[in-house]
C-alpha cells in the first residue's frame, strides 16, 4: 500500500492536502479498502466518494453531519462506510470483481475552498499458495530447493534460508503462462548441506505491492556419504526390494505346496481293479453258472420231452384194496 499527498489549488494562495493510498491491491472475491484524510483541519460540509467509469463519474456514497451516511441504492450491497467523518473517511468494497477495477475519488467539500480531491486506483490480483519442494541432489553435500507460485500478474518468488552458515546459489527461474491468464513462476536454487543442525528453508511470494504469502519447511540433518565416513551404512530397502522379496517367498511357498501334493498322491493306497477281480474268480464257479444257464436253455427247447417222460410207481406206493373191491374183480 503506497501513500501519497494530493494537492489541489482552488484559488491562489490556498492549498489543501489529502493523504490517501496511491494504489489498492485486492484479490478477486475479497474486499478492497480505501481511506482519505485531511492533513490540515478544514471547514468541511460533506465528504463524497466517486468511481471513475468510461461514461463518467458514479456517485457511491456520501456523509454529512445533518444526514449522516448515505449510500447510493445501486451500491448498497457493494459499498459500506468503515469510518465516517468530515476530516477523514474510509470505505470498503466487498467481493470485488474485474468490473470494480479502476480509480476512486474522495472529495472533501469545504468552505470556502470547495472540493478537495484525492485519488486511489484499485488493481485486482490473483495469488495462490506457494508449493515448496526440497530434494537431494547428486552430491551428498547439496540439496535442490524449488518453489512454485501461480498468480495474476506474474508473482515474485523469493527463496531464503535462516542459518547464517548456509547459502543458496545457482538461482534459476522459469515462467509459464496458463490458459486462464495466470502465470506460474518456479524458482530453483542449490542449498549447501549442513551436518550440524537442521535447516529451515522459506519461500515468499507476492504480486506487485499486494500482501506477501510465506511458507517454510524444516530439513532434517544431511548425513555424509558412506565413502566420506570410511564405512558402509546399511540402507533401508526400498519398495522394489520389498516386492522382489515377496515374489521369491510366494514362489517358494508354491513349490512346497506342489511337492506336498505330489507326495500325498504317491502314498495313497491303490484301488483294486474290477476287471482283475473278475479274471481271478474261480473257474468252477464260472463253469457252474454256464452249465446252469445251458440246462435252462435246453429245458426251454424240449418242454414236450420233459412232460412225456414216464413216471415209475412202486407197489408200496399204491393203497391196499378193500375186500369188497377184491370180490368185484
């Protein structure tokens, strides 16, 4: 925020001074604050605020002792007094958009000088949170630090380190314009590593004279390489080593399962073959069955012969004749 003294001569020998901001920065959707103050006490009857537009001046609001705060009906949801007085005045514009960009005037209508005017211009900006990355470089004694920020217009990105014995070198900056009009700026530097204490690296970004956004990260102690220490340190296996170990274990488990299944199959008792049992049955039984079957067939072929065969009756089987029967014979 930049302040300036505005002077305006209404008549010869009379000068009025107004202290106000030269520019006001605000992000889209946020609030913009304007203020004006007389550096000399004057007999002011009314204080007014106006916006300069392509079609002329638009009256936003005014203040008088008699009528108090008055806001134009077209701006009641947009403009509001923060401080109302005849020697100083401040307003706020809510939820600014691109249509609100431009210059605003505060007018102190005094007697007998007339209107004493101060001018402040509103500029919109867009600035997102910076992203700070730190990664180990090819050298064990150095680290690469990069910070990216996106804004409109192009933001300024600054890297810093708090420790006095450390420094950043090899700065480089790359700007990329995005499709929505914003610009992404990435600044990279090389940080000399420290073996004594942890290191804090910070990144600060801002757009023009708007508010600054800062972020920082604490780096752990950077250890020397094993070659410098004279011995090899056991390194923690990475994800690829873990995956290879699991594959080997699963392969061994599968091979053991196959061997166990094959061994179990070989040790199972064999089921006797039905055909072998039939071949090993006694032949006498088979012959008896065949002979019985042949006899049945022969009986079916000669039924009459079997019926006509004589029956032998023995005398002992006949009944004894009675006396009456003998006389008749």
